[in-house]
C-alpha cells in the first residue's frame, strides 16, 4: 500500500540528479526503500517497485535518519 504526497524539490537537488543522469524520483524511492528496509524479491516482486539497494545502504540510511534525530523529534 502506498500513499501519494506532493513536495517541491529544490533546484540544487534537481541539478545534482541531472548532473549524474538519474531521475530524482529514483533517488528518493531508493532512499525510502533503504530506510524502510523494503525488499523486492525476484520470486515475489512488489507492485510499487520499491526495493532496497543493499544491506550497507539500509544501514547507512538508518544511521543518517537517527543522526539527524528524527526518531526523537516527537519525544522531547
């Protein structure tokens, strides 16, 4: 199950993606999948296309999320 949201992306992010030849939605979708540990198994693929980029990427996405402090924002 997915939920659609609309956000404005800063030009710097768009330019970074363009310079590397990757669509912004691919970058965001990959980060979301890594952070949420979404696996897309070949024998049971997800219809929404989300898929983690690997175990190191999942770990680093979680470390970033926790370092920023997101898990604690509503607990202060």
